[in-house]
């Protein structure tokens, strides 16, 4: 049988691995954003597919949604939910500029990072705000750490799509 200290150490290792993966995906997205022009972000990742700006807005809106989901406060940019999550690309009449979405992306990630850094190890294994206490008792894996895992995978998936934009050359007028 493991001691309480061994269990605590194992939890901390799991948390560190997951937080590190989250940070890695965000770093990769940020590095890619530094290389992509506004024109590239306004183009589709492939013919008939989402534009880069939509994917970045989508990632920002989903990360922003982590704040209330994990009990870290209200969304910073609730208006992004309808534009970039509820509706498909090109359905909204108007969207924020590339510069604004990049700013929102950085602001949301700064807030999420601060909250991640403030979490205590045991807090990660508590229920998030969408699962009921009854359901959580039956399914304790539906915890805050699992949300970070799923959002990390989500970032990775869309980073792969955004990477296609980097293979396209900007057309200079």
C-alpha cells in the first residue's frame, strides 16, 4: 500500500506532465502565430475548410470558457462564444480583427496560466462546474485535470490545422 506522501508525489507528477503538455501546445501556437501573416490567417486551411482566424478565435473562446468551467471566474470575452463556437466559420456577419483576436488569445492564456499556477494539487482532482455532485461521485475522472487534458488535445488538433497556413506563402501586392 502506498503512503500518503507517495500518492501526493504521484499526483504532482501527473499534474506536472499535463500542465507541461498544455504549456507546450500554447508555446507552439504562439510561435506559429509569430510567423503567420494576417493574410495567411484570413485564408482557409484547405479549400472549403475553416480559416485561420476562425480557428484562433475558436481556440480563444474555448480557453476562455475554461474560466467559469473550472471556477476561475467569468469569461473575459463572452462575445466570442457565438462567433467562434456556436456558429461555423463565415456564418457571423462580422468578426473581430486578427489583431484583436491575437490580443484576446494572449489575455485569455495569461489568465488561464495564472489560475493553473495558483491551483493546489488536490484541487485538480475535484469536479468541474458542469458535472453534478451525484455524477462526479460515480465518475471521479470528470475532474478539473481531465478538462485540462481535453483542452490540451483540442489545442494540438487545431495547431495541426493552423500549421497548414504556414506552408502557404503570403502574396505581396
